[in-house]
């Protein structure tokens, strides 16, 4: 695969994986413009790119993860709740619906939505509006350790919508957290922490679908490294942005992105 395509793939995946703008939607559009590789190559590239972004979020969230582990051990030893243990419980409960829905519905969703740009366009349009409403209409008073099991179930149920291309896993988690009155920065932090099991699950599913590795290993390692390098500043940008501003910039971007996809569908913007 040409090196410039690897760079483009890494840029798209690394930047959009953690921003609330839909990485799957961007990859769908990318395929129409540069041409998709073979299905087997595509699986290998997705595994490598996800591996790179996983390393990036682990690096960025290392302090959070250590704190969660330390608090959880303290809770076990002292037999009392801590903020970290409460957050771990939230993450586990919120992850279960995504894994369950992915296991039960993956083939069905893939059959009806793969390479369907109209799904991506409509999903970006609808969930951009939903993110804007959630960010503007609900209070900002709760921290992550304030979330209870019922809140985690709600977040997890909404996260399953991310199985549909164009919805954005990060975006729907942030939307759910804002509806539950989480502060903007905490909503983004929750989406990062929940991305860890989500990406691990995605890699496992993709790997199980890959019969053998045809793509050269050096290309896959290069893509993983590039995705890591691109994803890390993208995460930092998101967390710095939401400290002082709303999610409006991402809402506007998603509306414009949906318009671009509609233009591609209509033939105004030609594909490959």
C-alpha cells in the first residue's frame, strides 16, 4: 500500500477516533475518495490503526487508570467505597451493553450499513443535533464518581448506537453524560476511559474476521505508530478545548461533514 495512503488513513483514524465526529463515517468517506483496499487489507489496516489509538489513550489516561486501580484495591482492603472503585463500576456496567449488542447484532448491522454513505450522513446530522441539545439544555453539576449504576446502564445503552456507522462512539457517550448533567470535561474523560474496552473489543472482532495476514508487517507497524502519534495530540486538544468551551465546534463540523457526504451521494463531489 502506498505510504501516502497509510499517512492519510492514520490521520483520519487518529484524529477522529476520540473526537465526537465519527471515525467510522470519515473512513467510509475516505474509501470513496481514494479507493478501498481489499477487504482483508482493510481489516488489517483497521486493526493496526486501532492498536495505535489504543496505545495513545492508554498513555493519556495512565494516571486515571493507576488511580482507579489504587482506589479499587483500597476499597477491597477497607471494604468501603472510593471514587475510583465507583468509576470502575460505572465503566464496567456501561461497557456490557456495547459488548452484548456487538456480539448479537454485529453481523446484522454490518450487512445493512457497511459502505452505505446515506447512513453515515443521516447519523451525523441527527446526532450532531442531539449533542448540541444535550450540551446546551442540561446542567453541569456532576462528576464521574457521582454516577450510579442506573446512570451507567443509560450510558451503556446509548453507547450501543455507536455500532451504526456515523453515530460516533465518543459523541454518543458525551451526549449521554451531558444528559445526565456531567460536566463537559468529565463527559469527555468518560468517553476516553470507555474507549479502552471498546477499542479492545473492536480489535478482537476484526482479528477474528481476518483469515490470514496479507498486508506487510512493516506497513501495519508504521500505521500503528502514525495513529499513535496523531491520536495523542487529538486527545489533548479535546480535553483542553472542553475546559473552556462548549461542544459547538464539533456540532458545526458534523453538520458540515454530513453536507459533504450528501454532496458525494448526489455526485456533486466525485468519488474514486
